[in-house]
C-alpha cells in the first residue's frame, strides 16, 4: 500500500513538473511573440509597412485580388514619389528642427507660399505610417513624425506621442507668427494624429482639422492586422504586446484612442 502511495506521489510530482514546464514555455512563447509584434509594428526598423495580408482576407476584397489593381497602386506610388521629387526641386524646403517633450530631435520641412493671400495662413500636414514628409508636400509645414524620416525616435507613436509633438510644432509656428491661422491635415496614421490632437487643449490659432482615413485606436488597428496578417487571436498577444510597448515606447495601445480624443474636441 505504501509503495502504491509513493508511486502515485511520484506521478503527481512528475505531472506537476510537466505542467509547470508547459506554463513556463507558453509564457515564454507569448512574451517572445508579443515582443516581436511590438518591434514589427512600431519599431523604427520593423516590417509593419508591408501590407501583404492573407489570401482569405484578399478573397473578401475583389480589388485586392486583381493584378490590375496592384499595378495601378504601384504606378500611383511611383508617380507620387516623382511628384514629390519635382516639387522639392522647384520649391526647396527650409529645414526645421524642434525638441519634443522627451528630448527627441524632430524634423520638419517648411515650404513658403510666395503667392499666398495672407502670410498668416498655415497648414500642417502629417504623413501616414512608415512614410515621411515627402509624401505630404503642399507649400506647407510637413514634419517627419518620431521614428520616421529625419526625426529621431526608436518607436513609432501611432498618433499618441505624435499629438503631443504636434503641439510643439504649433508652438513653433506661433512663435514665428502670433497671428497664424492654422489648418492641420493628416493621412492614415497622420489622420489618427490629427484626431488625437483635436482633443488636447490647443491655442485659438488652430482653426480646422482634416482627417483622411485614420483609425479608431491603436489597439483596434493592431488587433485587426494581427488577425489579417498572421491569423492570430487578439488574446493573449495584444495584452502582452501592450505591456511591452508601455515599457519600451511609453504608451498604452488602448489609451491611444482617436475616438476618445475627438469626443473632447471643441473646434
């Protein structure tokens, strides 16, 4: 009887050891995947700019299956790049740098409109995810967001840090022109930046916001991309990635919410 009990005890210990090992392995895998997701999505050198998604997702969107559509998209990107180059050649920018609240050097390009009806009319244009100021050239102040182009930063702000950086750009313009009337226009992640900025306490010089195809929150856009690109569930990877991002990049994916910010907008 005693031998039988000892045998059961040995089996229980072995099972507990195996169970513990499985838990440790699962936790390590989750942490590795979460860390990979953070670096992939918001790390300066990450591959998150690759918009290739699964065949299943493509099957739901007819245009994405079309070789003609891909050709049109690629040709348009090339044309945009050429247009930006030609614009830069005809209208050389004045390089501007400012310092963010967390001591990052941020770069901007200022294009003066000599034919403007008023010297006090300004537009700030904000590029999208993994682009830079060259994709937003319109006789305006076009900055590189942190983690992009010539601006410093190891992690992309997804609009959250960028909204606070944008306030610094507003302060720069107003320091040069106290009568400035400012329009802020953003595309994609730049549009999310515009929305997140709209909920801040802003100077009266800011008159208009234009957001073009922004997203509701960083959490939701990443959870959606996680499903489309990797066929992976939101839980537990998003929770782990969010914890890592909070420590590495200094912001919470859920806190970076365009909808919450817009609800506070007074313009």
